[in-house]
C-alpha cells in the first residue's frame, strides 16, 4: 500500500482561505497568508517560495486551533498576539484594546503640535487609559526627552503595556499608575500634555458592534456610558482644575462627537485654541486643544 502524501503548504493555505471565507471573514486570503507566515515564521517572499513544500505535520494542531479561533470570530491580533502600530509591534491580548490605524492620527497630532509649541523642551505627558501602551510607548520612543505617565484602571492592561515598553526600550521613561482618569494625580503635578483614547461607544451600541469587537475586546475599553461621552466630561472637568499656563490636550473621539468634546475642551481655559482633526475617510477623529502664545 502507498502511504498518503503529505499535504503541501499551498493546499493548506488554500483550504484555510476557503474555510475563512465560509465563516464570513472579510479578507480570507490575506488572513490565511498572515496566519500561515506566522506559523512557519517566514516572510512573504519565502512564503511564496515554499508553497510546494510539505506542510509540517508537527504544526497541524496549532494550525487547526488558529483557524477554529478565527472562524468563530476571535480577532486575528489576539491569535497572533500582536499588532503593528506606528511602525512598532505591540503585544496584545483580550485584556487590552487592539491598536487601530486611526489612533496614529492622534500620535501625529500630538507630535506636530508639541513641536510647534515647545520644540525640544522636556515635557511631561499623561496617557489616560493606556491599554496596550501603544500611545504612551510610541510617544516615549518618538520623543526620548519627554517624561510619560501611563494610567489605567486595569492591572492586566498595565502588565501588557509594561511589556511593550520594555520591548521598545522605554520602560524607565514611563511612570505606571493603576487608577481611573486623572484621579491618582495631584492638581499640582505638572502636566504639559494630556492624551487619551478613552472608551467612547454608547452603552446600548456596544452589543451591536461587529462580533470580533463586541464579544472579544474588553468592555472597559469600549463602553463610554449612556451617550459615549462620559470619559470626556470627567477628563475636561479634571483638566480645568490644573490651571496650567501651557497645555496640550488631545483626545481620540467617535465620528459624531467632535462638537461636544471640542466645546468641553474649549472651556478648560479662556486661552484654549481647539481644532477637530479628520481621518482619511473625512470623519472627525481627534480633538486637540492647546494654550500657548507661541503658536
């Protein structure tokens, strides 16, 4: 009798693509390739070179597990354990929100505005609701002369954020605080920049989000209260107590929240200049406010 021939990588990849398509995954071919390349630990060029090689039998059980998890809707980022953000790879798990490309607009806005306001000055940045640390770590890495404080109510999120800070060489540049909003800080603490991507989805909208968000990403990072605006109310009221002479505030927002959030930010100081930035689709994405005579 002839022994069955081992399946080739090409066949395993094609079968995976078909399986994911049947499960309603939006980009099944792309995701099948991404999973396969990570499984085999090869880049895209070597992936295509190896398509006709036998699929490693010893990896079959892990491959099957990954496909089943993705097939029921688990985000591919949680399966692979990481997500790229601003050119860096960040560890993620279900205790943290998956970093989105839209949040890079917030990073770019902070860096650009701060450079115009206070070029080369050693600044203190506070990241409220740091999650994976994507914002705090990125700002620390991009501006080594800044001091960063990262706050989160979730200890498990802070653990992931610290791992990411260590990975990118900025662990000692960041102070880590377990707490909610700005409550752990004294109003005497000098805060030059406050940045946050808070939960901004209205409570009754959260269950209607796509399955891979509503059922897998942390509710703490999604639910912004009845109207989705509660975090902004709290933060702007707290920031108004700081009475800082120079201040930069930058929030990521939902697409219909620009008017309300910009109004509250403008009330922090009579000298506050406020702008709403759009994403590539033309939707409101970031509110930035600053007070300084140099811009």
